[in-house]
């Protein structure tokens, strides 16, 4: 997991072409009021899933998600978010996507 301000991401990672497209998109839309839903950037290779929801309390139970095909970049455009992580070695699958 990498946690960084958007403007420092390329200092933290060696961006692949797809990651660079994702970071360029985030730089362009930063602060934009995008409607919830899927935004095509480069077909199924790079896309954004815009979501709006209230943040849960850190003490509330959470569901973890894992990605085997895509890298998931979380960008908090407004408000605050609690983000946790765990190694998949220590998680049990409760629902397939």
C-alpha cells in the first residue's frame, strides 16, 4: 500500500503506462464534481469508478476487498475516509465478485 498526495505519487512509484494514464486523469479532474459511475479512461485497461458515500467510523465492522487483475487507486476527492489493509494471507473469502 502506498499512501501519498497525488502530486507526490510519481516520486513513490515507477508508473507503468496504465498507472500514468490513471494519475493523469486524477490530475485533470481533481476537485471536479463527477457523477457516480464508471468513467472510461482507456477501455477495460484503465477506468475510474466514481463513488459517493458516507464514511463509516473506524470502530465499525468493515469488509475487505482484494484485487487480482487490477491495481486499485483510492483517491479521496472530498471529505475524509478510513482506509485499512490486510495481507490476503490472513483473509477468508466471504463473497466472490
